[in-house]
């Protein structure tokens, strides 16, 4: 019995080793742009990770179908499951960074923890990181964080936009004095990011700010919401991810906290966050980086070229969901950066360094957005060497029980408030890491 | 004062949910000495089976089929894991159940999917405010928690009757007391294992229903198993009433600590506080709440 | 034939007490060390360094620490991740607040801090044992998670609570490339593994094993449980602390408490059990199994060009990994180290079994 099992094990091991060796030999064709895709389709955060990954994949596939890639360079993507775990994410990055004729063009870490880890590695590998709407807030400063691109907004921007909306609702910042604002946050770097900015705002405008942590994965929030019931803050900001969001909304309903006083960050405002709460989610609000729905030009192409050929990454009826569209926008920005890089370096696969040039000179105008079928979906943005965020605008959306609808126009974050904080934090980082910041005025 | 009672109450009700998961651990440990780490994965698997089956068939049939699935699961575990590992040390069996839990996590998500599924059995959700005349603002309780408590109560009663009054129950207790003696009077050990694992699977299903209705059925509910561990050290690994009382104490203790002490430490203390509470208790009373035979002490 | 000790006579006590009394073992170890120090660095790709070799060595080191406690002293611990966190954050604070300290001194101090904390959380072991103790050590795990995310001093007041390792150098040489980091880790692991091997052969190790095998008997022959158990916790946490510092500084570079969460503790316990309780060599086997098997399972379908979805690959990885754990436990409950020993027994007779 035992020897038989042993022999089977040995055979299995040899077989596996042989397969690995055989697989290592394959090579990609030369005119292909390789894009590693760090995703999570399993584990506690899968309900949020899946639609994002699908949107991204579908957009790249659509480009391949419609235009044969970008200027004739086909896009090849390979997914790697991180499970939202930092060490697996780093392993995925190391596994995929050298693939393809030019290596990884650009990487989306898709987790704040992985972003922090890759921030240390990217400069050495010369691969840019797109962290659209997440990542470390001070990485907006391109002179220190040369390879991070928190496009469209950081958590500091998000916090400022949400507080701006709160002020609008109350009738101006002056009216915030004496109000109470609580932040319910995921107890990780992700959730802690907005705290310094909110503290700063609280100091300026005289509202009382308190922060309530929720431990990963966020299924235990009773104590948190009992405290909220006790303190009755005027507004609750929600900085959650995955199951934490839906649990927070349910617990809010359970303690009768008005949902229309709850505003989530853009990672706390998707369908999987509100549907489990049923009617209890009505009135809940969240910031939105982009529009929702499948009525845009890009969706028509995706339906026609991807789903009608049964090659969609997900289910047809999930196209147009919040996180699906976020994946689309992310894919769009990445491909535009490659396109921009090609305009300078020629229509061939780009290296990470070239894509970075494309990112730093990215200028997505309203006309370009319209042309690409994203009109109404995103706000134009322009990146520079110093400013790696581009645009910091979002709208506030509200859940009415069956769909999201906008309750505000685009709100812009107050750059005069954020930028000095970014510079100070980036300077501290540079000192700790002994980095000499680039002089952006000398780069064109 | 009203708020204190509210927190205490909320804590008790959270404790009931912990107790449900702890109960599954206790059943298996009592009868087979296995510290079944796969209990959390079983909760997830049972809940996923139920919620996906409900899309195909009426609820009562889905429930029955889910129970059937958990029994098949017990049979498979007994045949493929427990039988070959009979007479191994506790830690080896513990490790084996970790292997099982990996397998079940992957298997469950493969056949049932890894999205978030809403489990709606029509349990009430709206909060009610009671004792408004006694305290200012009243005391808020959640009907759902009350229902969960009732379910847990029924389950414990059924288990108690099953253990005390039926023939199988007597055999189970005999096995728990002494494996060899039980075997020598003709109690088939393997059947007993299948029965406890099935029972524990059904307890997992009930826990899955309660947690799943509260949180939605998705991967995270397999992590609630960790919440049951301090309950186990407090209540003892082998005591059914210990699991219930321990659950209540841990639930109330951690919520009270989080709400009243937590803010001065920046919050988030409930996770370790539950363990500290259990640990302090153990230092005073190493056999746990209801542990009769204390062997595992120095 | 190849592995036969006939003709090797032990002519002195020194010979009899050697770590590797058999000549073939000495040659084997020498070959492995040569390979690790020379052959691998010459041939390995950066991926192999950063994703396989470096984490493998660090895991092995932490597993040695846990094995000293669990395998040799019989105290099951689920707090190793917490002790690693202590090491990582202590190293961070020493490095950032006393930048003139030598890196090795920083690591030693980090290990020392972890050892102190380990002793504190080892105190319950004087009253409880078995699974009760295992669950009790989770208190350490959760408390450390909480402490390092809440007390801002430990993270030098960074807004997000995530910290970065400062630039590393040793005796004036910058440690940058994967190969350089690998060498540093390899040297530390070699020294500490040999130290552990010697420790368990000596008086201290024997007192631990006596406690493990029967505590009452051990007490009667004059071993003090207090000293034996707490010293096991201290040494074990020292190893874990250094492993944690290496993990943070040389593997991740930037980390948050989540990098040392409860999964880390469980992973290490798996390594020790799968590798073999009470075996230093087993720690390396266990670390290799638990680290490499999932990665390999994850990469096989893509490498073969089998078109299955990412989610499916991941689920299969879980299922096969789980099944393999059960399979190996059934084949050999005492771990891979025991399998290795059985293989050696066979080799002694091979090819003439009579």
C-alpha cells in the first residue's frame, strides 16, 4: 500500500516537473505587447475582483478584435491570481514581469498592499504601475514616485471630494462646524490612507472626526455600529472593500443609522456592496470615478466583438456594472498610455520604460474620450512628470434600491489642500529611502 | 445604562453565532478527538450548496439535498481521511483536516462559484426598540439576531435530546468516554464517526444559514471559524453547554470591551480581547468552564 | 552500495558525537552547500531568486524556529506570525532610529526583541498545553497584528501604517540585487540551522525533548519545566524574529501588519508538520513543499497552454494542494523528513537487499 502510494507520488512529481520544463520553452510572437494582469477571482474579495478583471480583459480583447491591438501590435494578457495577498501578488509580478518580447508594459497591482510592495520594485525593473483610484496617496508626486501613476484620483482626493459634497449638502464648509463625521475603515493601509486628510479637514473646518477600524475581512462590525448608534455622527464615511461594505450597510440598517448619511469611497459603491442589503441599502451613497451602465459606445463594441462571439470574460448581463466599468476604464487608460508611447517610439511593442514616457505625457482630451466610446464615462485627464494623478474628480451616486444614479455633478478635489500634503509626505519617503527627487522642470 | 444593555445584548447575540460554529468543533472533538479545522470550510460549503440549490428547487427540498450533501461529505471524509489515519496523533489529524479544508474551499468554489449570493429565507431584518419607557432612547435589538438565537436554541435542544435519549446518542457518549471500551461492547466506531461528521455537517449548515442570511453567502463566512476558537478554549473542547455559555461570554465580553475600552486604544481590540479573555480565564481554571476530566494540564 | 557505512569506524568520542557521523552524509551536505553557494547563484533567474529561493530560505528559518518549540519541546504554537512581526518592526525601528547600526546587529536585536515577547506569551504554556495552548498563542498573533497597526510609534507615524525598509548595506556594500540578498539570507540561514542542529543535540535540546515526551518524568529527573519551556519559547521566537526581519527587509521591502497575519502562522505550522516534527532537515522539506507546490500547481496549466480560467486554476490549486497534504499524511504521518530517512535506509541495502 505504502510503496504503491509512494511510487504514484514519485511519478506525479516527475510528470509535473516535466510539464513545467516543457512549458518554459514557449515564446511569444514578436509583435505583441505583453500585459500581466494581477487579479483575484477567488477568496474573500472575489465578488469585487471578478467584475473588475472581466472589464479589463474584455476591453483588451475588444481592441484586439476591432483594431488588431494598438496600431497593429496585438495585446497579450496573462492573468495571475493574487487572492488579494501581498506575497502572492509580488510573486505574480516577478513571474510575469519578463514575459513577452518587451516584458511587462504596465502593471495594475489592484490592491493597496501589493502596490506598496511593488513601489519598491518597480523602479528597479523599470515597469510603471497604474493604480487608478487607489495606491499610496503621496505617489501622486512624480518627482519622487517616478513609476507610480494613481490616475484619476487618490484616497486623499476621494476624501476631499466626499467632504466637499457633505459641505455642499450642509450649505457650505462654514456649516460643518460642530458636526460629527465618522470614518468606518478597513484596518489596512487602504483604509488608513484617508485619515490624515480628514484630520486636516476637521482641523480647518471645525468638525469632529473619529475613525473606527474594522478588521479584515470585515464580517464583524457589531461593535462599530453600536458605537455609531451611540455617538450619532452626522455623516459616516465608509472605506471598505469586499464583504466589509455590504456588512456595513446591513449593520447600519440594523442600528437604524440613516443610509442617506453614509457615503462610501469609490471602492465601496458597487452592486455586490448594496444588493445583499436588499431594501436596507436604499439611500446609500458613494463616490463614483466614472459612469455606470452599458449604454456607451465602448459597450456596443464589446457586445458586438466579444460577447456575440462568446468570448466574454464574464456574464453578458454583468457588462456595465460599476466595477466592470472600472476595469474598462483601467484598460482604456493603460492602452492609451501604450498608444502615446508608440507615437514617439514607433508602432512596436513598448518596454515598461517607454510606457512610462507615454503615461507621463498622457493627455486624454474630451475629443479622444468621445472617439474611444467613453464619452460621459470618464473625465479628461492630463498627466505630467510632476503630477501623476491627472484629474481628481468624481461624482456622488446614490442607490435607489435597484440602480445607482448620480446626485451630484463632477466635484473636483481641492488640489491646493492636497498638493502640499503630497509634497511633504513624498519628501519624507524620499529621505527615508535616500532618493534624490527628479527635477521635473528639466524634463520635457 | 440603556446603551450598556444594548451592547450586552448585541454581544450575547453575536455570541450565539460563535457558539453555533463552536458546536460543530465540539461534536467532532468529543467523539473522535479530531480538532476539525475544516469546520469553517464546511460552513461555507453547506451554505453555498443551499443557496445555489435554491435557485433550482423549492427551499425545503434544497434544504434536504444540502443535508444529503453534508452526509455524503461525512462519508467521504471518514473513508478517505479518517480511516487511513486512525490512531495517529492529534496534531496529524488536525493537519489532515486543514488539507480537507483547502480541498473543500477549492471544490466548493469550483462547483458553486465564488460570487456573493444572497440567502433570503424570509428571516426578519428590521430592528425593534424595546424598553423605551425604562431607558432614554430605548434598547435596540435586531429581530434577526433574536431569530438566530431561537434557531441556535432549538438546535442545541435537538442535539441534547439526540445525545441523551437515543440509542445512537448513547453510543456516541460511550465513544467519547472511551474508544476502546465502546468498541469492545460492539459499537461500530466508523459508523459513529460518520454520524458525528454528518451531525457536525448539519450544524455547519445551520450556522451557514444564519451567517449567510446575515452576511450573504461568500468566501468570508469560512473565516468565522476563527471566531469560534476562543469560545472553545473558554468552554472546553468537549463540552456542548461550554460552547454555548462560552460563546455568550466571549460575544458579550468582546463587544463590551470594543465599545467601552476600545476607543481609548484606537479601536479594533475585540479580536485579541476575546483570546485574552479566554486566556485569563484559563490561567485561573485550566479545564475550561465545564471540563470535567482535566488531563491537559501540567 | 553508494550509501553504506561499513568500514567507517568511530575511533574517538568526537567521531561519535559528530553532527554528520556518516561520510556520505558529510559529502552530501558539502555538495548541497556548494550548490547553494555557487551553482544556484550562477544559474538562477531573478524570478527564481525573488519568488522561490529567498522566501524558501526565510520560511525554512522560521519553520526551524517553530519546530524547536513544537517538534522538540512539544508546545504547539500558532503565534509564529506575530513573533515574525515583532522581529520585522523591531528591525525597522532599530534601522531607522539608529542608522549607524550594522545590519547584522539590527537583525540580532530584532531577534532579541522577539525572544522577549515570546517568553511573555509562553507563560500560559506553564498551565495549559495541546490545542488549548495552540489557540492561546493565537492571542499573541492577534495582539501583535493589532499593536503594529494601532501604535503609530512603531510605524514611525506613516499615514497608511505601511513601512518601507531603508536602503540596506553591510560593511559598506549595498545589498540590492536578488543575488546579494540571497547570499546574505543563505549565510544567516546556514549559520542558524547549524546552531539549531547543535542546540537540539545538547543539554538544552535534550531537556526540551524530555519535556515533550513526558513532562512529569522530566520534572522528576531534575529538568525544570519553567526554564525548559520558556527557553524553548525564547529561542523559537528569536528564530522567528530574525526570519520576520529578513522577510520584511529582504523579501518584501515594504510591509504592513497583514504581511504577518494569521495565515503566516498557519503556513509555518503546516511546514513543520508536513516536513516532520522534530527534524531540522524536515523544515527545509516542509518549506519547499508548502511554498513551491502551490506555485507549481498554479503555473502548470499556463505553461502547458491548457485553456482554463484563472479562477479555475486557483480552485484546482487549492483542491490538489489539500489532497496532497492528506495524501502525504496518510503515506507518512511523520513528515517528509521521515520519508527521507526511510529512503536512506533503503539505500543502505540497495542494490543487494540481503
